[in-house]
């Protein structure tokens, strides 16, 4: 059990980090610790958490920009936005179910891990695409400000985006500024049932190419279908397409989408409430929310190759899977060992991509690189960046060693 430090001010956090820099003592950095167990194991006797750095600093709904301290709970952010008809368009997932953790998701943790949900591939982009600025403390204990509150201000924007997805290996986030958007007034889902995985991926691609602004595209095979909507989806499989916007627009676009999809298979329409629940469950990986620590992979792949990759993997190991992002994101659970070498070799054969080990038991984590190995040139560049921001390597040492930042 490591010692937990929860500084209540940026200055206090900077002083802690400066002391650890001077003594070469490593720090495990986290926010609400909802992704505990993710990444390569970190060897540190002290955990530094931003959870006590909490509160909304500035928010003017007409500007559609918010600034909040890094430890602010995501639920608090979303509640403040909902009061003004706005939301986080990148739809950050809640990792607690799939990781078996009990922490509180924080807005700093969202950006540190570049956490994004089903809407990322369709319309919204990743969390880092919404990050306008950040304050963080480097490995020397120096406070750095990158970017600003105004969307036209791009000063330091690249540095802020670099922090996003670095998983606490480049700096300790204390404050983030991000853009928000008007929340859709209505949502609906069209489900096409009984498609094979190969045909489902083809339909998802075709639907995304239509001028209908599909904001979610997922396929749920029979093995996982019952985990959604309390086993309320009929059929052997469910190919799901979400539409959002004004009620009249959603209704008209849903009719056009249904007319296009009708030749593919039986259709079901979900209203607003069921749609929101279904996509929360897709976002939070409902089928694999257990504490068994069976290996779970997050695989980014060319959408057209997704079904073939899963099929090839099933010939090698006992796996279960479902698809998001039009097939570009595959959640794959193993019934035995992680089989990282087999999965990554097959991934190269199917167009390339990234296979990230989200969870596994401690023994498997020690033996399995959590992130896709980087080409030598990219790894060297990342090492130079880390050396500039954290010269003594005290932040989350080993967590992303020789590997990539989150896609």
C-alpha cells in the first residue's frame, strides 16, 4: 500500500514534486484513480492525487468554454453543463465497471488519459480535441501554463494536447480549460438485427457515409447482446446506429436511415430514453464489467478489417468481442492469457493499429506490455520530450516505457 498525498493547492503540489525531484523519489500520479491497474506496473511508494484540487474556476455558457481544477468530479462538470443545455461532446467513458475500481472520475483524469466515447469516431473527436489549455507541474516542480480560455488563442495548444493522453508521465495536471457544446435535444437509435459481424461492419461503414450525421455506430454480437438494456434487444445480434439533434430532424433522418437499412435485416427503433441508456452501456463496456481480471484489450484497427481480425484471433484463442466506432474500436476479452504476441502479430496482418491491454491480473501485467511498441524514431522522440518535462523520470516511471501515448 503506497502513501497517498492529496495536496489542496497547486503550490502545495509543486512543493511535493520539487522535493521528490531533488531526492530522485518516484511518484505515482492519479486523479480519482478509476483506472488503477491500467498500464505497465508503476514502482513508487507515494501516490500523488489531484482529487483535492476541485472546483469549477470559470464557466460562461455563452462562450461555451469551461475552466476547472483537475480533481473536479466529472459528474459535477456534467451537472453544471446540463443546467445550461450543454455537454462534453466527446462522451468520456466511466472506467470503473470494467476496471473494477471505486474511485471518482475527475476531469483532469479524463484529459490525462484522453478518454473518449462512441461519438469520437463519428462527429466529436477525442478529448484532446476539446482541450484549449492546461496548467500542470513538470518534474522539477515548476508550474507551466499551456493554452488559454479563448478558442482563437492557440498559444501553447500543442503542449496542452501533448499532455492529453500521456497518463501522468509528463506532468501533474492542476487545471484544464476545454470547450463544450449544446447538448442534443433528442436521440434515437436504429437497430438492425441478425447480421454477421462481417455484414454488420459493412453496414456501419455505409451508414456513416450517408449525409445523416450518424453519431454512433456499434455492433453487438450474440455473445454480448444480452448485456445491453437488461437483455431488452431482440435478435441474435444488434447493429446499432445513433442519431441526435432536434426532435423533428432526428425523426426525419431516422426514417431515411431505416429506408436505407431495411434490405439488410429486421429493424427496431429505440426512443430517447433507451437510446441514452444503450449508448452509456456501449461507452462503458457493459459486457465486460466484472472483477474477474480476465484480460481485456482495447484494439484500434482499420474498420473494414475489424471482423476479419476478430475472426483470426478466435482461431488462436478463446476470445469474446464487440465493436464500436464503426468497427474501428474492438473491445476484446480473453478467457485465458492476454496472448499479446498473437494479437499484435495479427493486427499487423490486418492493416495495423494499436492493441492496448486495459486490465489483467498482476502476474500477466508484469509480463505483458500494456501499450503497442513504438517505432524506434517515435520512441526516441517521446523519450526526449519526457526528459525535458521530467528530467529525473519521477512521474509514473515505467507506465508507458518504450510505448505510445494514447491514440
